[in-house]
């Protein structure tokens, strides 16, 4: 899996900064208004990483993870804040990528960059269900 694919996978995963996690719990004791299935499109704008990917992720209790955890060769971690602020990290072996952005009730967008800076781009998310 290339760094671009790794980054793309991660940014399907949308997540918020740790300080936003407390706000999410306060705003929604049941886990957050962003919980559910999301489809994320990752697009590379800079670097030689793969051009783009679309992945499914699940947000549960404000935490971002795989839509199908039994079928994963990478690790996704992050959270979604009560206001939709997102921060996510994706790791596979020695490769990693980080992304930030914002979700709304039905969609969202942001930016991602590989940890070593060789690739970067944008992500777009769309809610698919609960």
C-alpha cells in the first residue's frame, strides 16, 4: 500500500482533536451527532502518491474506525468533536498520514498530508447511514 493509499484510507476516517472529544461528549452524551457510516473520497494534489480512493468508515461514540474492522491492514485513529472539527491519523507499518477538517450533519471536507510530507491533498466525506 502506497503512502497515498494509506493517507486516503485515513481520511475516510475523519477525527477530531482530543480537546474536541470532551465537547462532543458534552454536546451529545450518546456518542456524538456524527456517529454512523461515512464514505470518504481522498484526492492527492501534490506528490506521486496514487491519485484518489474512496473508502467507508464508521464513527461511533465520536471515535473514528474501520467500517469493517475484520478487513484491515492499517490502523485508523481519531475523534470527531461536537462542532465537527476532525483530526485523524492512519498508520500501516512505517508509513503514516494525518488529516484535519470539519464534518457537518451530511458531509465534510479537509486536508491530509503524509507524515514525511511527500504527498498531500484533500478529502471529502458524505454520510451514508447509521
